C-alpha cells in the first residue's frame, strides 16, 4: 500500500511499523505500536485520521467520528489518499452524483466517491487492508450521554484542546462562535477575532459590537468579497461559507482558524424536530423529510436537479432510482442495529433524529482538511462534546427549542458567560 499523505499527517517511525497521524487520539503511540502489531483495530477517541503500515505487511487506515481528516482508497492502484486532488481521475460514479442531487448537494452516504474505483473511509470506520469495517457506533442507544453536571468541564476541555493564542475566530454574531469566544476568553486564550460584513447594518454586526464591548476585545471587521480568491472549493464537495473564511485568514496574515462546525447540530428546519416525533414513522418517511428540509447552502454550484421532483427522476433514471434506494437502505441498516439494542422509544427517537447528521457534519468539515495552506480546528467536534450532542436525550438538551440551548445549559451559573447572542433573534451565521 502506498499512502499519499498531506500536511495534516505527521510520520512516526515505531518499532513495529510506521504510523501517520493527523490530529490527536486518546492512546499513547507506544500502545498503538504493539496493538497494531497484533492486527487489533482499536476503538479510538479523538479528532484524527491515521494510517498504519506494519513491517509485517499489515496496514490500517482509520477515521474518527466525523472524518476530520478524511481518507480515500483506490483498490486498483492499492493507494490511500489524504488529499482528494491527488486521487487519479477515473470512470465517474453517476450514483454518487445522484445521491448529491437528491440530498441537495449537502452530503452522500456510504463509501461512494466521484470515481467508481475509489472509496471513502466512512465516519467511525477503518480499512483493514482495504476492507472497510466499523469500529464504533457514535450514536449509542444504550447511553444517555454525559451527565449535565459535566457539560461545563467538557466545554472547557473542548476549547482548551482546540484553541491557541493567535487562532482566528470568525465571530458571526451567532451562538456557536460566540460560545467559543466566551469560553476562550474565560480561559485566557488570546484569539484574533474577525467579523465578516459588507458594511450594511444588520443584527449580526450589532450583536458582535455589543459582545466585543462587554468583553473588551478587538474585532477586525472584514469584507472578504473585496478580495480575489483562487481556491476552488467546489471540487467534490462544497461549502459556500468556506472561501470567505479562508480569505479572512489571508487578510490577517494568519495560519490557523477556528470553526463552530457541529456545534449544537440542530436541524436547518425548525419544523423537522416536531415532525420527527410522529408515531410509527418509517425510515423512508424520515429520508424524505431530510431530503426536503436540508439547507441548500450554495445554489450556484448545487445541481439544478435539487429543485425538481426527485421521485419523478427516480422513476425515469436508473442512477437516481439506485441512489434513492441506497440512501434509504443505508439508514434502514443502521436503524435495524439500533432496534436490536433497545426497544426504548426515547432512545430510538434520538437515533432517528441523528441518523443522517453524522454524514452531514462530516461533509461540512471536508474543505477545511483539504486546504493545505491553512490549519483549521473544530472545538465542537471534540468527541466528548460530540457525545453530548449525539447521545443526550433531546428533551435534556432542549433540541426542540432550536435555540442552541445546550450552550446555556452547559454554562448555567457561570458569571463569565455573556448571553448577548441570545438577545438578537434566531440562530444565524455567515452562510445565513
């Protein structure tokens, strides 16, 4: 196996083989050295991607719960890639693109990629010499997540692990970025703050100004659309909010940035959380709800088919019929596993709501890992915070409020937490 790595991965030459690691894991490298020598796939926690090449010829590739550092494999060439632009072009997989069209260009499910001979390593999965295996279920229907009295410590640790002096935080005026700013300020981490604006009065900018005054911090007000950017964010996956963020780092001459991705992981539609509580809902109904409520974050690059009736396309076009069937079957297989673990309807409701979210959130992190010029960190993708969002009952974290209540619950009683962002209407952000 040949590994085509990128700047995210650091090489470690160990006694029993070579380890390439991006990010961090909860095990010492020495333990990996001996476990991997026994061909054991570990249930690792962290924010990572890793590749192991043993001296005995056994190799492994493993991604975390959100594919923070994604990996792709071409069996035909026996090559593994950390950078999608390094993948050799081959026959197009039309079903992959049909999935993207059906899901509004937001995500795909399974291991398909734009090329038929190349597969992606899925979240919570590993490649054992090219065979994809699941090593963990992040959605745990036997767990109710961390106790509420630990949420504050988890938030503090997530920020401490992922934030350093000089990192740029795009302070949008929304509740995700404001929570990062609040917590980093409390921990004494000196971030560089930037707010994206085109100079027009709006609640976001007013919110940021008020928060900055309360915390006595300096804000760089930037208009990235005044600058030209040659970065192609539309290859493979896209996120319309990435290029402006990248340009802000260029303007500030910075090398590292922070995002609020994952955050509270609330649906883009305020009505979906109520709809999902219908009795006896089927996976196909759930899939249809997700399809019709996913935000179209960048209509200029999403296929025009997202505006069509996908059911008609599925009847007339083999690729769309196959893609739709795969999406439903993908969720059905997962839900079957959950049903085997419990008959607790509250836990199954939790699983139903979060089923599609893992691939959706992984999609959102994609561009950050593929930009070799800058380093991006995602505090809310920390596995312990992720555990709160994925496994705490929806009633406990008040998901139905669609108000990012989880942040206020985690910081209840903290006089250092500023709630300005909750005084300026509903959740917002750069893409909004």
